[in-house]
């Protein structure tokens, strides 16, 4: 039996994927461009699946599109992609024998088919989680592709076009041809007209059939944390939660979990663009971590996902690299404050001290409370305020964000609010608003900033959310953190984890005297990227509080996977969103209520 621990993509699947991509592209180009069929490359492509008659060229075009669509699945060892290609290759052989009479091409196709069948055990990866929303994306992507290829097909024979139809008429011909109707463009040669007609019809049929299949096939929704799993994770956090400040974020309900065989350790993850992305260290008994990691790697192998971990500690990274045969890269530092050692006295804290005093003189006050001590009305007001300051439709965060506020199960969380009464807001507003029910201002509606902390073991807390009214004093965040640290002893908290500073060590060393040219170059790149991402600003904000810096690591299989892992991490943290815009998504959900109750747009 093959070793089920994760291993790099096999050479067979990689070669099959690239071969399918090349075959598909050559088939498409040969079917669209007449000049290509007369070139030397076209003669070489003649040994690949394809035909020369009008109908056969249309079939070749459709087969080419299908092959390109399946190429990525072959590279990822997907069983469904292998099955589809095994079905398509005999069709290609049949088309070649009936129309082009090229035995070499048929023999080559048969040889590839035999090789795929012999190596069928290489293509054993299960399909990814899916919802029927994928049908919508299939329709949109293939629809755009149909128009682009269809436009090329219509205009590939300029000498055969009767008259000089405009761009609008040509586009109309493409759109009508996709649904099997004749358009306004005419050709002097009947064979050319047939080729254009069958090609457009084939593209439209392919889009319709694949979309219908995705709509009608059984759903297998994206896995989420169910109540039973959540309870098991909470029990492990109660016993071992002090090991990692990111442990509580495993309770995000848009994550899946995998337990060790003994149930004494668990890893939370999410699959994003084919990457099985975990965050932080495994939760539970350290001795059970290897079992959970092996289960994690086996799950990645079964689905041909790329395993990766973001934000694990040094201890966690050592176990991950040893048990998973992975590599580690330091990506930044977590700012941790010892409450007993924190003070506003001294020269190093002068800027923070002055900022806090100035904000307090402006009339702002703070409240530090457990979420469980809030009334439902207070929770609603804080939640509404934080949402209104977000600025985007998408809630950011994955590895260091809980993604919810005020849930009864999160009663142990700590919320810090800054309040400014009439005349305090920097824009001159009264600071009072309409009551949630209506009829006048209500208590707590003068909120100007919010901090939210999640538990870190029994005597720590980890920062989850930091938001403020953009019209309020920018020093409010400093005030909130100071008040939270000052109130921590009364809450039984001795350690507080603040923000994560990406590439903190490079920023700190790059600005020092004597930094080498490579380090200074890297420092300059980070400063440049800080225009779009909070890299330098988060580092400098955290550094003001004189924290202890604890390194965090990225664990990955191979250097070639880093770009893909980076993109998936940006998607998971919602810095890059492939979802429909909020207004469009809500409109689609209103039109398809049956889907919105059971699915989420991937």
C-alpha cells in the first residue's frame, strides 16, 4: 500500500496535467485559426486529438476546452478528472479514425489512455467540498470564455465574410450562435459557415451541460465546526489552552477540525484554493500532537490539498516539520505583554503616557467588562458600532480573529469600549444616536472605539478585534489597550497578546545602523508594501507598549508551493476576496433562496 503521509505531487500526475493543458490549447488554436493548421506546429499538433472537417473541428474545439478544464484536476490527482479524461480519450480516438484518418494520432491517444489506466492508482484524490454556487461561477467563467473564443472563431476567416459587418453584428452572431441560432454574419463558403455554427453551438452546449450538471449534482457543503466538535475543542482548550494564544480562534465556526486518534489533540483548518490551511499550534496534549498532525497530513493526501500552517509557535513548528516532513519559515512576531511588568512610567513609555493623558483630558472614558456581563442591548450596540466602522462587506481575519461577538458560548471574552459624550467626537457630533428600538438616545450609544479579547488559557487574553470611529481621536486605541492592561489583574489576567507584526525582525534590523544592502532592500520592500498592508504600522504600534516578541512561523511542503500558500492565506484573511460583491451576493441569494439556506458562496 502506498504511504498515506503527504508527499509532493507525483511525476505522473504532473506530466498528465501539463500534457492535457498542451493538448487542449493546441486543439483550441487549431480549431480556431486556419493558418495554424497549415503551420509546422499545426502538423505536429496533428498527432494530437483533433479533426479537420467542420463538425470534427467543432468537436475538437469542445474537447480542447474540456481538456484544459480538466488539466488542473489531473495535476492534483483528482479521481473525477481522471475518469473524465479516460472517457474523452476514446472519443478523441473515434473522431480521429472517422474524420482525419490519422492512425498515428489514434495510436497516440490510445497509448496515453493505456498509461493513465496503468497508473490509475496515482489519481486517487477525492473531490473538494462543493456547493451549488459553483454552478454560477462555472456559467460566468465559461460564458466569458465562450464569447472570447467565439469572437475569434467568427473573425478567423475574414476573406470568407460577406460584406463588412460591424463589431456589434459580429458580437450578436457569437451570442446567437452559442444558443444554436444563425446570426447576421454570412460566409461565402458553406463549409466555413458550418464550422462557425458548429463551433459556437458546441461551446454553448458545453457551458449549458456543465452548468446543469453542477446545479443538479448532490451537494456536499463546505465543512463547518458542528456543536459536538466545538464542545470537544472547548474541553481541550480548558485543559491545554494556555499553550498557545491563538488556540481560542480554533472555535471559528467556518473552520473544520481533525482530531488525533486518541482525541487528546485537535487541529483546526480551512481549505482555500486547494490549500489545507491550519493556524497556530495543535490544541491539546503535546504528546498527542504527532497523531493529530498525521491525521491532518492524511486528509491533505486524500484530497491532494497542499498542507500549510500559518502562525505556529517555535515548538509547534518543530513538531510540524518533524512529523509532517515539512519546512518552516519565520514570518513575524507576536507582541505579548506581561501585565505585572507593564507600567506607563519611564522615558520609553513617554509617548504612550502623553497620548493617554491627552485623550482622557478630551473627555473620553473606558469600560472593561466580560462579555457575559453585558446585556443583550449592550451587545447589539457594540456589535452594530463595530460593524459600521468595518468599512467593507467582508469580515477580515482567520488565524487571529474569532469572527463573531456576543455569542453566549463566548461569555469569558473581554470587551473594552471607549465612550465620548456630546461634543467629544472630533467631527463635532453629539455622540448620541437613535435608540435601537427607536424613540431617542440610549445608554452606550456614545461608543467611539472597541477592543475585543478572547481567553488565552485561564489567566491570559488574546486580542481579537480593534476598531474605532474614524471621526474620533486616533489615540483611542492606545487608551483602550492601556485601560485593558490596567484592569487585567482584577479580571485574573496576567498575560495579554496583542497584534501580530509581520516580518518584525526585518523591520527592526533593517533600520539599524550597519544593516547590509540585502537587508535594507528587504526593508524597503516591506515599507513599500505597507502602503496597502498594515506591516510597518502594526509593528510600530505594538512596539510602543514594550512587549515581549514571540516568533511565529509558516510551515509549508516546498518552496514552489509558497506563492499558492500566500494567495490562499490572503484569501483566508479576506485581504483578497473571490466572492461576489456584497450587493450582488445578496441579490443572488434573494433570487435563489433555496441555495442561500444551505450553501455559501465559495
